[in-house]
């Protein structure tokens, strides 16, 4: 149900009580296949409540509890005020979408309003609209622009019904990036310098003008989520630019950049795509690899073995790159550095914790030592703002400066053979329609189509998205019921499949040597991204027969096999 609303305020709002969920937030028009370029802002899964707490300073649990289900939201919120400023376009289209119960993303009520980009507030009166009985939860907002790359500054305020006590918010002063307090905060991020030999070697090569490459691999924060524009303001780009400025003699002409962050994915997937996205199938040999999975690895079913395997995969590469572990943080102070830092200690690699720097001071006012507020640091519940990305970059640069000023450690010539969590995936490789393995037999069965509706990611310095795992196998309703079969000799095998919010996708059953090993449910997570699961993990390499077939009752559904990860040694 799509409805268009008024284009100007219907009445003054000065005396109405309300709270901000976005305040002077920079948005950027990103490419969306088949849709207008836009900045999507998701509100489900606790995100709206988090914005209300951080941006609107709402502490009343009764109010927060009304921000999930659409019917409750409509009891609380009567109007939505939207303000947009931009020098790049005269108007944008504001979208408010309530997700549906039956068809989550295509169902529910969708309200649209044209907003001139003149800094004035334009109002959606929710009582002016007919709402769908299919409405489930408050889903998302979007700001649609005429062209990709356009930016604007937006505020969104929720005006509430009478009877609710809404606090007045105080405005945070700008972050004093050059202050002593800021520098002291950044210094707290250095968890451990580790063995500095490889990192010093990288810095020395850069300073001499030799060709060097810096690579970043991680989740959505490494992709640049929250940074506007995403390609230039993310922590990876900012730390790379600072490295060029501080450690190269020729404006960085000798330093090259690889950014390989993929939103919503853990190191379980990162280790599989390392050769493609970081090594570029052998075309790139990074001298420094920054690994950032501290907030993505909660879903890693090995609880650290995949992360450790990725660390070892980097450390044992023939060109011996320096490796840095970067521990980012969510707005609820969550990360996994307690689980993952013992791996860094075991292999004596440098570690940087953004959590250790910023979380102790979040609740302090400036007179008590506070430097940056949560409202300033976080774009949403998961991702940093431009200021937050700057903090992350500065934490990395502080490590590099400390290492540059220190004496040389002796080179590590051999790493421990006994792992902390596990190392069975260190030599993992990818198989798909493009990457093949000699001796492996594949029968496509009913999985003959190629899925082109994929997760898109801004890689490197690109402003447009790159499709992930484009060489895939897809089952369609017209494909028939024949199974996909792969006969492979390996120690372990991981399946990478597509998660989707489309109810036309169905469940597949995976059999290993005739026995049901896993069920893959693409609709479980509810959005389009890559999902890796382990089918088997054994000590010895031997041949296995793997069959993937649509589950009973799902034969007329879609399912996409994006690829596989395997090891043989």
C-alpha cells in the first residue's frame, strides 16, 4: 500500500512534544538495483528504539516499548517531521515503510512525501492515511535522490500524542579532535603492539617510496556503513590517506588500497573470499592487512576458529604481510575482543580496540573528561558516523606512529602449530561457477539459473556496488526437483548461500554421503546477504558426496547456492 502525503506543514509544530530519531545526519544516495538511488535507514530489530535513546535521549521504557509494532507506534506518534538540506538537489523523496506480516518487505504500508531541500520542516500526519491490516513492525525510512552520490543533511522528529513526557535534548559541542583529551582517548585504543617487525618493515618500505599495498577486510563497518560519502569518509579510506600523508615521500603514489568489507558477514565468510577480494586471485600482495570482525563474529559457528584461520591465512602468505586486528564496537558496548584477542596474543600481532578508547567516556560530560558522545559517534545502533569513522582511523594511526617510533623486534620465523580456537580452515579456497577444483564433479540438477539479485558492496574506492558471488547456481520454480550434487575430495566444506527477505525463497536440505547434514533457510535472517555454514569439518581429506535439494513443500521456491569453501590440507 503506497500513499503520497502533503508537501508542506499543515500546522505549526512548536508546541507539540516530540523527539528526534535523526538529527543533522548526513545521508548519501547509494545505488539500488531497479530502484531510485537512496539512503535506506532501517528501523526494525531494535534500531528505532536505539535511535530514540541515543538521539532523542528517551529513557522512558513505556515510550521505547511502543516503537516496535506499527499499531503501537501509531498510538504514540501522530506526526513525523522531516527536514532536508542539500546543495546538490532541490528535492528528495522521503519514504516511511511499515513491514508486512505476510510479505515482510513488499507488504505493509508505505508512505511517501516530497521534501524540498531548503532546511524547512515538512510534516507527515499519520492520521491522514489508511493503514494496511498487514502492518507488522516499523521497518525503515529512505531518502530517495535523483542521482547516485548526492548527499544531504536530514533530521527526522517524531511528534507524540498528548500525555507523554518528552525531554528536551542538549546539543553536543563539536568533537575537539586536536585536544589533549581526544589524544588521550585515542591512546587507550592500543591493546598490544605485538611483534612490530612486519609493521615496521611495511612502514620502512612506504617511507622509501617502494610499492606497498594496504588491505582492509571485515563487515559493514569496513565496507563504510555510516560514513558519508561512504568511499571517502570510512575509517579505511581515512586511515589509508593518513598513512600516505605521514609515511610516504611522494603524496602516496607508491601506496595502494584494497577495501573488502561486506555487510552482515563474519570471518566465516571472510576467509572464503580473502583470495578473491583481497589477493585479487594473485594479482595483489598486500603488505598490511587490517582485520575487523569483532562485531560480526557472534554468528560464527566455530566461536573463533574461522577468525584464527583467517589470521593465519594472512600471516602465512608467501609475502609475509603485517597483520593488525581492529576491534570495533556497537552502541550497546558489545564486541568480541575478549574471545578474539587471545588469538592476537598467541600470534603476537598488533591489536587496536576502539571499544577501549570510546566506551569509558560515553557517559561523561565534557567537564568530566567526555570527548565524544554516543549521539556523535554512532550513525545507528551498529555503525559509526563520519566522526566515529575518524576516531577509528585515528586509533589505527596511533598504532602506526607508536611502531614507527619504536625499535625493531626480531622477526618471527615460525608461528605456533597449536591453535587457540582452531586453524582447520587456514588454507580454505572457494568453488563456484568461476573457481573450479580439478577432480571435483558437479551436477547442477535443477540449479541451472544464475541469480543476479545479489548483495552489492562498495569495494575499494568505488561509489557503486559490486555484486557478491555472481557465479552462482540458482533453483527457480520452473527448475524442477532434481538435486544439485557435488563430489569433492576435502577435509571440510562450507556452503555459501543467499539469505533473502523474499517469501518466494524456500528452504533446502543438504545431505553429506546420504545423510542429512544441514538445512539452509534463506528467509530466516530476512534480508539479502551472503550466509556461510559448515557442512563438515574432519581431520582427514577424503571424497564426499554432497547433495542439495529443495525441502519438501519448497520445490516451487527459489534457492541460490553462491559457492563453497573447502580445504584439502
